[in-house]
C-alpha cells in the first residue's frame, strides 16, 4: 500500500504525490467511475497496439473519468489549499511528514 498524506488528499508513489479520489463520492458512483476508467485504460492499450491515432484520441478522451473521480481537474477540497498533484513529495508541504515515515526504515 502506498502512504497517504495525513489530510487524505494524496498518496505517494516513487516519491511523487498523486491526488486521491474524492472521498465524498457515493460508493456506487465511485465504483462506476473506476470501472469506466479501467475500461478506458484497456482501450488506450488496444489503441497503442493498433497505432491508430484517431482510435487513440477517442480512447484517451474516455480516461477523463479521472476528473469525475477528483483525481484530475478541479480539486475536491474547499479550503483553498493549492494542488500538489504530480509534485515530488520532497518539493511540497508534505516533505517533513514523508521524511518522518522513512526514519524507521
């Protein structure tokens, strides 16, 4: 499991912050969006294999489920905090928290 920031906004993979899904989504809505995203990713893979640019463009458009999940696009929190999605954790306000996680390693 990847570590999640104390505020629940991001998880960390290979030192990079990735925005978590909006926790206020109803479970059935979230699952529907995740299913749509997984199907879109399969279509992207198929399009890459086909080397068809128009097929790739259509497939990538379907990956926009990430916006509905809150992982991309406008942030899902309302306190005005900036978005650190895709930032190196060491270049973010979470750097100290992350370094403390690894002190015991």
